[in-house]
C-alpha cells in the first residue's frame, strides 16, 4: 500500500462525516425555503419558460452536484487546511439563504437571479483555488456552477 493511499484511507471516515455536514447545511435553505413562501399564488402566477427544469432529473442532478461540492470542501479542509475554500463555501451558504429569502419572502426575481449568478461565480472561483488537480476541481464544482447559472438565466428571462 502506498503512503498516499494509506493517508487517504486514514481520513476516510472524517471526510465522509464532514461531507455529510457540509451537504446538509448546503441544502437546508433549499429544503426550508418553500415553507417561507408568503404568497403561493404569486409563485404560481410567474410565467415560467417552457424549459424550466422542474423535473426529477433536475432535482437529482442538483443534489448530486452539491454532494460533490460538499466532498470537495471537506477534502480541501481535511487534507490541505484550505481555509479560503471553507470561507467561500460559507459565502455560498449565505448567498443561498439570500436567494431563499429574496425569492420566497421578498418575491423579487431580479435579486434572486443576481444571488444565483453570484453563486455560480463562487463555484467557478472554487475551481481555481482548489489544491487538487484542475480537472477534478472542475468535475466537482462545475455542475453546481452550471445549475446556478442556468437558474439565474431562467429567473432573468421570467422578468
């Protein structure tokens, strides 16, 4: 067994636990957001484009991309003590709460699209600051950036 493989296995349990915590905190706003919805009729009255991804495929892809993000953040912290990655994830969590509050409570599509755009930019920045190989970072963060960017595009087009 190589030294790198031994070190990887030594941190496997803490990496799984950290990934679960990061993932749970990341999707918490999305899970509780609809409960904040002040006016259900407003949400239903939005003229959503026909390509709105409200299918099971979108939901599964969204969850899987954020599991990858959580794994990437946990790995960066446990193996490299990359504090900036954790701070960036904290900023993404705050932006997610901003999106939930602005979209569901404030019912402002423009500000919601701006927060989604900033989230996409945050995920793209995470690719360049990750200390892993660039293609692994891209596979980890790019799907989440694409989902957030596409959500911002949908919200902008509904205005």
